[in-house]
């Protein structure tokens, strides 16, 4: 059965009408930490309500320090009792299980109440904040002081401690680059210690402790709990943004040079539509007129009912293998987003480009976090309490020197299967952002383009998705053929296979980890696996490749009963992907019938 095109269209139209009606109220996301009795016997998950392996993590207790003294005492208590411990944040945005202490007896130290801006020095252009302060707060408080953090992630719900944990970034090849940790001048971090230091030590890291600073700027949370961060800011500035849609025939050639030409450039790619949207975004004089605001549509509060309709449509399209429906939906959604300027306005309306505005209003957004409890009438689209978006996110950065080859490989796959990537276009395509080489030991090793690919995830872990093989092949081409570095805070488990070997300074990071936390209290099985200290990033069992828990090596890792078998990739033959083979599955059925 194929979903009629009209109903596909309707679903997306409903979504947009409802998004627009949604206004700026939304039910705030649930606390990722839930305890059965006050602050003990707790579980923790992420903002999507699901980790890559679908497990829920446990902790015996959570502590919410309000001050650095309380934080020190929390770390000391874990250290004294040799208890596994992790820093956790208000929203827990990372996909992998970074935030889980091993076992059930661990301690969570939440930075929810460490949410104060401590000092803004206008002369020195610096800002010191507690580690649980959100990006939104940093951006708005800087602007009030006439200052700006020039390049930031696009979602303002992240905390400074959490985004440094995974090396989160925006997009630029200019200045010191797009990662926030490049603008960190000083870090106060609380680490475990021996009895002579009262079981916890505050380390004040600045440029005179370069090696320790390089480790702590991207730490995966395994060094201790960051208490405070001092950021280097610039005078507030204005920028002018225009989105330009082009066909993607020269995308491979354009990509590297485009990032050098425009300071805040990024590109959104719709490969099945053979289109790319170039963000031409540059600094302009503060006297340029314009009161622009970028309130990105997909980050706005959305009516739960609309999200349910869209999800149901997606599920039906998957169940009926309705690639056409996905492509129609993708075209509609991308045309609508483009028509409404993706959420850009000038003085409240969008009448065309360029949109000029102050940097604090043009970079990050996330109004679906705004809290006025409306009983889940509206929510962030991925809120797990409603039947809304449910997806995998694959994100890796590919060096500029080979990015053209990667683009061409994806284009070859699209030539073979033109409709294969419509599904990810309904999630607004592949976002490509510029990232730069970093001195942080776990930061990027060279200038690169970061690819963010979001695609359907079934509620049933054993259900293959439409064009499963093409998506898996792209993932493996990016990560293994071109040595892409996985975003530490996104991705399915297989992305971290051998990842640490791609970091030339990993040994230096591990040395600092050994010095700060020799007992590995802030480490877990998962962080040890990510850091190459233990085996087991991937696990093999029936259907494991469908969820990215393994790369298939035999048919049972796919879904042979549903016609999906482990096969080489179509253009990257080293890849092993779950490919639909109707003929083979029919033969197997016939043999079974004969028996
Ligand atoms: C809607 C959305 C949009 C996103 N947009 C972007 C983007 O534009 N760019 C980008 O690069 N990424 C983006 N991400 C990914 C995100 O940046 C990372 O996952 C980030 O690390 C999450 O920050 P958090 O504050 O939620 O921290 P968490 O996910 O809770 O924690 C991340 C890690 O940091 C550790 N940690 C947290 N606080 C501290 C502390 N005080 N001291 C020591 N360790 C600590 C935790 O233990 C954990 O290991 C996005 C994610 C979502 C959900």
C-alpha cells in the first residue's frame, strides 16, 4: 500500500501550520535525571530519551551543587569512597552514553544549579561563568555588555561544560575556528585527589598550563568536573545573511573555497533533489540597518499533535517502502522552509534577503526550550514524551583536502538510487559546517567540513529502514574511507571504531587523564571504549547493524527474514551494509516451505 501523495503533503502542511501557530510557548524538556526518592535511586538518559543501545543508565545518587565549595565536596565524597561519578547537565544533549557512570552505584553531579555568570570584564573582553551556564545565557549576557562569542553551536540549550565535553562547534574557517573551546582562556576543574588534598583538588588552568588546558578543553568528561570557564569575547558586531540555492553539480569544487570566502558560511545539502543551500553570512558594519533574528524553525515549539501525524506518516512510508512519498514530503518541507526563510525575520517579518542583525540574534536559537508548561500541547520536536521525531544522527568531519571526493561518492550513490536520500531531506538535509584544526588533544586534527546527517530510526530495533544500505555506506565512506572524525556527542556506536587512532595527541590526553583521575572514577566502560582503552565499541548480535551497534559481518547482523543481508557497499566495496535482496529472501522462504 502506498500512502497517497495528498496525505503526505497534508502531513507536512499540518506540521508547518502548527509550527507557525505554536508561537513561543512549549513544554520544557523533562529532566533527564529521574529519581525514585528525592535524590537517590536515579536513572539518567539523554534529551532524546534513548541512548544508541536503548539502555537506561542508573546512578545511586545525584547531587546538585550550587557553589564551587559544594562541587568540591561532591567530588571529594566520590573520590574518598572510590565511587564512579559523572558530570551531568540540565538537558543531557549528547547521544552516546557519555554521562553514565558504570554500574548502579555511581554518583551524578549535576551542573543544573551551577548556572551563574560570575564576571564580565568589558575592558579585557572576557566572561567567567559557572559550567552549567547555557550557551543562550552566554550569548545574551555578552551582548548586554556589548560583547560577542563569535562562533557557536546553533542550538542554545547546551551548557558550557557539556559543549566543551564533546568539542561542540558552529561553522567557520576564520579566526580561531568554530569550536567554542578555542575561545576558552581559563578553566577551573575539580578532580579527584588523595587524602592529603582532602580527596579533591581544584586546578586552575590557563595558558601557563598549556598541556593540561589542551586536555581539559575537550575532555569527554573524564578528567573531573569543570567548575568555571573564562571565555575570550569580541565587541558585538552585525552580520548579513543570505541563503542561495544552487544545483549541486559543482558542490565538491565549491565547498572548500566557499568556507574561505564567507566568515559564517555553511551549506545544507539535499542530495536527492541535487540542490545545495549556501549560507552567505558575513560581518558588516554595526551601522548597517537591520534588526534580524534567526529563530530556526525546527528548534521552535511544535504542536505535539502535528508531530504525531508526521511521525505516523514516516512510519507508514517506511512500512510500505514509499520512497516517492518521502521525496514528495522532502520537496515540500524544503520548499516551505526556504519560503519562510528558515526562521529568519527582520523586525518580525521575512520579506527576503539579506537579513542583517546583531550576532547574538543571528547564530543560535532554541525557543522550544522556553518554559511555560502547557501539558505537552507543544514541545521540542524530539521530546520522547510525545510520539514525535525519532532518529539516528551521524556526524563526522572530513578534511578539506578530500571533501570533494566524499561529495562525489555520495553523488554516485544518488545516481544509482536517486530516491535514497529523500528521507534525510525531510530532516532538512545534510548540514555541512566548517571546523578547524585545534590544539585541544581531542579536538579536530585538521581543517575540515563537518557533516550532520539525521535519518529515521524505527521504534523497533530489528526493523530495517528504507535504503538502509545507502545510508550505512555513506556512514562508512565518511568514517573509514576518508578517515572522518566522529562528533563525540553524536553518532551511533560504530562511528567510534578506531576513532582514537585518528587523534595524534591521544596519548597526551591519556597522560593527563592518568594524572587527574588515576583510579578512573570519571571513566566508564563506554568512555574507555571510545578512548581505545577497552574493546567493545561495537557488539555483535542479531540485527546489530540496523542500529549501528556493529558493522555487519554476517547476514544475521541485518534482518535476513525481512530480506536484508550483509553485502559489500556499492561503490566502497570495503563497506559492509545491510542490503535488501528480495530474490534471496524469497528463495530462503521457498526452501523453508519445501522443508
Ligand atoms: C538539538 C541539538 C542541537 C545541537 N547542535 C549542535 C551544534 O550546533 N554543534 C555541535 O557541535 N553540537 C551540537 N549538538 C550536540 C551537543 O553540542 C553536544 O552533545 C554537547 O556536548 C551537549 O552539551 P550538554 O550541555 O547537553 O552536555 P551533556 O551532553 O550533558 O554532556 C556532554 C559531556 O560533557 C560532560 N560534562 C558536562 N558538564 C561538564 C562539566 N561541568 N565538567 C566536566 N564535564 C562535563 C558530560 O559528563 C558528558 O561527558 C546538538 C545537540 C542537540 C540535542
